[in-house]
C-alpha cells in the first residue's frame, strides 16, 4: 500500500524536519533522503511543500521523498515559499527605520512577496508620525495597518490579512514584533504539532524558523534574521522596476536607459517633483542605485 503523503515543512533542526500532513493536519518527524544532500540537490527548508512517506504511524515518523518547486527562498533566514512579509515599524522607541523598510520592500518585489506595512505603537504617536508613514507607503500602493496593543487596535484587520497566506514578520529590534507575534500565537494558532512551544519562546535568543498554522488558514512564520537587511541581489538597472509607484511611468522617460537621477525628461523625477511620489523614499532610491552601480562597476576588481 502506498503511504505517500503531501505535506509542508514547519521546522527543521539537526537534520530532522517537522512535516504537517496537508490532509490530516498531523505532524510527522521526518528525515530527508540522501538525494537532497548531494551536489545539485535542494536542502529542505521550512515552508517547503513536500511529498513524504510514513515509516511508523504510531510514532509519527517518516522521510521526505520529494521537495516541490519553490516560489522563492532565503538563505537568511532559511525559509521558502513566503507569500507575505509583514514589515513592522514603530512610531517611536525606536525611531522608524524607513531605509530598512524600503530594502525589505525591494526584496518583496524581487521575490514575488506581498508586503504589509504595520505601524506599531500608535498609542505613543504625538506628532502624526503614523499618518506620515502610512501616507508614504499608501502612496506607493502598499497595504498599511496601524497597530497598538494598548488600544487593541489593528489586530482584527491583521487577522484577516493573514488569512490563507504564509506570512513572515520583519523589522528592527524593539518595534514590537514579539508582541504582535505573541498575540497571534496565543489567539489564532491551531492546536497542531508542538504548538505549546510558543509559550517557551525566549527573548533575545537565536531561534529556528518555524511555521504556525492559523485558525483562518495559512501560516505565520517566526523568522529570526530579517531585522538587518541589505539590497545585494538586485541589478542597479532593474532597481526602479521594483518601486511600484515608479514602474507605471518608467517607459515614458525620454531615455530608455534612464537611471531616474540626472537625466532630462525623467518621468520618475517628475512624479517626485509633483508630490505624487515621496521625496525621502526617492532619495533612498538614489542612494541604493549608486551603491548597486558601484558594486557592479567594481565586480571584477580585487
């Protein structure tokens, strides 16, 4: 009898992988077949869709037979097939790092991930910072949600946005990712596998990537490793295409090879000058473009 099952990897530690049976909702501890570890093979990652076979139903053990095609993947943090990235900013304590947010947004565009901007600690907002941040990213076409634990604001809206997707969380230290994740884990996570581990999540410790199944369908990922990020896998010539507010006018520039920095007849700069695209976000684009171009120009130098 064929005991082949379809599953998703929830976590991997020391060569063992927690795999959830898609049909039954049960979690099995599996090892990967040797073929995945040979040259040219893929190592399993949390988020991978896999075919696995059960060895012992009582002990819930098995082995991974095949890894499905990946929508995207990351080395740091090691995870695959992310649908959404919730980028968390705080209005204060710490000050919002919009440069990190923009870099993460570029990565989302490059890897076919839908971003959600979460502006946290809005109860501390005294100068309209939340509205300012929201305006920047809404103007760029991104979904923005205002969050506050104190006011109990934004969580129902976030709950619906997570429905049916695999969502990771990112942001600088101190913005409140742990607070948001704890609310999600304590309220909306299905009781499958070793979910009780959520109570034992340590602060300021290295943790493994882990997927938790949601009551509305989909998963959230506890993903250490997204707090610091750089734009390095993008060509400078493609950078502007990863800004949705620029993408709609790029073909209208006077020069086909327009960098959108100094050339006359640039439609991107025209958008910025008219206030239809954010000025500070554009300045960061110029900085990233120059950094990427310098890296490209120096690629053969030692």
